[in-house]
């Protein structure tokens, strides 16, 4: 099938561009000596996760237990849930899942650690823990080296849990547009994490793994602090990351029909129900500065003296790829003007 034969709106992935992004990231991680554990939230597709593993990823990062279950069911053998799992029912699922893969989970609370150990003991399973360290996100994580060490000792004393190291994800600076400001902020986080690493080593609790790093700060990392990178958006890119002028290219688009037009505008059949706007408005490919107006099922792009016709297909760049993917059941794969396949967004809506 040709692209111009597709019914719209539909989510399309340019495989040539995605593969170029994979190669670019591989060069970056090889150069800085950091393993890649890409984040699943960017695509929520086990097939794409498998491609990332084939390209050299050491495992996959995800946010939700349901996502981890999908990944394990699809045969992914090394999974980190970069989040806390605290509900008793979810913990029961977690300890069962740990029998199917090498599984990690983040913690920042003593009671949660003890509940995880009790459940794992009952199930006869084991998994590793990363203790989350607060590095500026103002979200989860312990705030002091002393509290970190205290929790590490509790994990170390738990027969069914493995103390693995540090989760330190500084996502708050991922979209800072000024590269120098972003670089300086990243260096400050590195200094804070390095202090923790040294403190743990001095107290006979060395961290084997230090995991974190977003697409927006990947270029600023070197050897000696982080061992794993959790970047996800590098794979597809989007409008928000495009503003940072990184070395990755847009590979994910919403294909939309021009369904009506005037001399100075076009109206497409993709609106708020087809693309997320939590990180700003989408962009029309080829017209990055075009003014627009979004409604539920339409987007109007103001384009003085355009030459579009009703029925033309246009590519729209989502402002936030991760939340846009979560609106779709399938991603259509294209090379050139050919549609060559479809992958399922199996973990769409997996918020449990």
C-alpha cells in the first residue's frame, strides 16, 4: 500500500529515520561508555522494544507494572520498572513477574521494601532494587545520602531482594532549550550523584548500577558516573525535543487529510483526539512556524498563499511523542512512500 492510500488520521513511523536515530544513539553510548536501557513509554510496543534489544540495548525501562508484564510476555528478559510499586495487589503481580525475567524496581520507602521482601519470600522469587535519589525532579526519591544508605542496608539484609544501586533521573531539565543552561544543570546533578557514589563506596555499599539520563541530557554524559541511560524519545523525536536541536531526527508523524481549505488556511482531519498537546501544539511538517487552531477532530493551519488541495495528505509532527502514541492502537511502518507493516501499541493505556 502507498501512503496516499491510507485512511486518516493515522500514526506513521518512518523506519529509515528511526534506524538512523538508533545508530546515532549507539555511537553516543559507545563513546561515553554507558549502557542503553531505553524507556518503553515512548512507543509502548514490545516489537519496537525487541528491535532496540537487537540493536544493543541491555534491557528496557518502563514506568508501570502492566507495561513490564507486556514486555515479559513478549520475551524481553531484562526489565526495570523505574517507579515504586506499593499496592498489595500489584506487589503480588510483581513477585510473580520476577520469575519470568530479570526484574528491577525502584524504592524510596522502608515499609515498601519490607512488603516487597515478604511477598517475594512467599512467592519464592527475587529481584533487584534501585533506590531512587532526589536530584531535582521534586517527585519520588530519598533526599539525603544517609537515608539512602539506611535503605540500602535494609535491602542488603533482605534475602529475596538484591541491592543494585541508584536511580537518579533528572527529567526536570530534559526540555530546557538553552543548551548551556541544560549542560550546567546536568553537571550539577552529576556532582550530586558522584558524592552519593563515593559515600556509598566509603560505607561498603557500592552501587553497581547508576541509572537515569534523558534524551535532552544524553550529550552531556561521560564515563565514571552513570552506567545506564534511560532515554526514550531519541527513537522518534517530537516537536518539543526538536526545539533543542539535538542530533536526532523526527521519525514519528500523524498522517492527516486536508479536508477543507481557504486561500490562507487548510483544515485537517486530525485534532485533539489524535495528538497530545501537553508539551505544546503540534507542527505541520515543512511549516514549523505556522499558526494553528485545534479542536477535537480538526486542526486549522494558517498558511497564506498555500498550494494544497482537498484530499492532500500532510504529515504532522506531534509536540510530545510519548503521550501521542498512547492515543493509538497501532503504528504504521513506512519506507519512502510505501507502507510495509504495522506494530501494535500493546501497552496503550497500561496505567496499572
